[in-house]
C-alpha cells in the first residue's frame, strides 16, 4: 500500500511540475501570503522532522553525515555561480539551464525514495513531506519552464524530468535496503531543501507577510508534534 500511494503521489507531483508554468497567482497579495505560510511550514519541517530523522543516521555514519548536508546545500549555488562567471551569452544561458535540469532530476529522484520510506511510517508522515515539495513544484520561480528551451522541447528530457520522482519511487526498494546509502541521500536532500527554503520560499526584504510565516511554522509544528505523541 505505501508503494502504491507513493506512485500516485509521484505521478501527481510530476504532472504539477510538468505544467508549472501554467500555475500562477492572479493576485500578488495572495501569492505573498501563501509563500510566507509555506516558508514557515518548510522551516519547521526541516528543523523538527527532517533533521531529527537524519539523527538516526549519525549512529552509523557519525559526524561525516553532515558533510552530505553541506554538499546538498552548496552544490546548486556553486555550480550555478561557476557557469555564471565562466560563460557568457547564449552559452551561459544554456549551461545554466543544463545545471538546473541535472539538479532538478537528482533532487526529485531522491525525494521519491524518501517519500516511500516516510509513507511506510504512515500516510500522514508522507503527506508532511509531500505538501512542501508539491508547493515548490507548483509555484517556485525555479521551475520546469526555466529549463532551457532546447532541453524543454526535447520530449525525452521533458518526460525524464517529469518522471524523476516516479523513478525514485521504483528504485526505493533497492536503495532503502542500504541504510548507509539512504542516510547519505537523506542528508543531501536536507541540504538542498535548506537552500530551496532560503532562496525560493522565504520572501526577501520587504516582501512577504511575517504573520503568515509564523502561522506556517505554528501549523506544521503542531502537526509534527502530533507525530511524536500519537
């Protein structure tokens, strides 16, 4: 049953990600409130759920596991910065979008694996992971539409990127048997999720609504505490 639910979630996520450019807010005020709420929820989820879950991996990998958190966080920034500084014009644009494609695929592939593991605990635990990821796929400024047009218009790449989470779900049964590898992948996703929350979810400067950010933190904190006591 968890595997079937994970397959459904992954296909739904792929569809949302595929048509990302069709999803938008007509009113900026609604977008600001929603982004602030999801930012708060995502921050609470990282600190109160993902990091404690990763703590289990410290027993087998020790402090080395934090290297992979750092790697996940810094990989996107370093690769994008490198190509931005060392390429120009059309080549810069193309390389920049290639990196986005690679990182998108790797991120959503690992999400599929972790989703299966969380759904084995309960549907509720799976949903706690799925909802922030789904929102990111739906309205993030880093979306499928930003992948270079030459890549986006090639059916193979378009389908491959859309099915990344689904392929991760199908691979989960093999990878989850290796606890060492799983916790490395989980650490990588946590680092990447930190980057996503900071760069995409949290509104900068005067943008966003603090009260909705705090509301998001409060709601997700309560939901996560329920998983601790139930």
